[in-house]
């Protein structure tokens, strides 16, 4: 779309009309953009572009407004990205991108992964119960392998829970991390123990040369 030095809409292609719900606007009309599109963010982006005489970009959630209240339930808000550039005589051009379809796909994907994570917890808990039963019935050295199995199952359960926590954090940015004091060398060693059987096949070894006691605050 293109506006003049007074922010009057001069030109708007069909795609921009659909994104901004400007079907009632006619090409021969010259009206203030803010009258047609109640978007402070878009208006601010245009003013900033004109003042700085430099291209600008912005992202926001666009909430269309209508005179007819009956239309409101049928219209959804859109996540928009706009790129603007200064034109001669104080005019400004704006390229709009509707990012809502991409966000919708990401939400469906996240919801699917979240459902999958919930479903995984049940069989993993069952496997752990079986391993606990075997643990009490096997004597050394056979119980060593059951102990390893228990560690791997616990690791899977923790990974699933971590994925659920991350999903919640993305949905709720105000969610706080629960940082606690962690001894780094022990953490590295415990991770290596889970990888050692695989690393052994590749003739890989591990050595630690850092401080004996290195404590960090981490979640």
C-alpha cells in the first residue's frame, strides 16, 4: 500500500485489501489510512519511516474493527509483519506479510508434540515399574544392566517432562525458570555415563580437565 504526506491512502493492491479488510475502499477514494484501518502500529510505522527517511520493519497483532457488530465474531485477529520505505514528496510505501498461517501451523505442531509427550509418559512409567520389579529379583552382576535400564528410562521421562515444560514456557512467557545450584563436573559425568556404551563402539573416550568444584546456577 502507499500513502501520501498526510497519511491518506493512495493505492492498495488486492492482497493488502484482504489482509486489512479494506473491501469497502475504492481506488478513486482518498481517505486517511487511520479512518480505514484502526491500527496504531501501522500508523506509527509510517510516521517513523517518514521522520527518519529510512526503511523500517514492525510486527504486531492486527485486530480489525467493523461498524457492523454482527461481523466481529466471524473475523479473527492476524499476526502481521510490515516493511516500509520512504518515497518522494513525503509518501511512504508499505509491504505487508500475513504471518498468521505460519503461527497457526506452529501452534498445531506444538500441540501435537505436547499430546505425544503426554502419551509417552504412560508407557515409560510402565517400563520403569517392570524394571523396578526385575531389580529386586536379580543378583549381581545381572542387576547392573537393570540399573542401567532404570537410568535410561528416567532420562527419557525427564526429556519428556522437559519438552512439556518448554511448551508451557512458549505458551506463557511469564513462566519463571527454577534455577538451583548445580555442580557442573557431576552433571557432565552423569551425562557421559549415559553416552559411554555408544561412545565405546566408536573408540571415543572422555577426560575432564576443569576445576574440581565448579558450581553454577541453572535450571
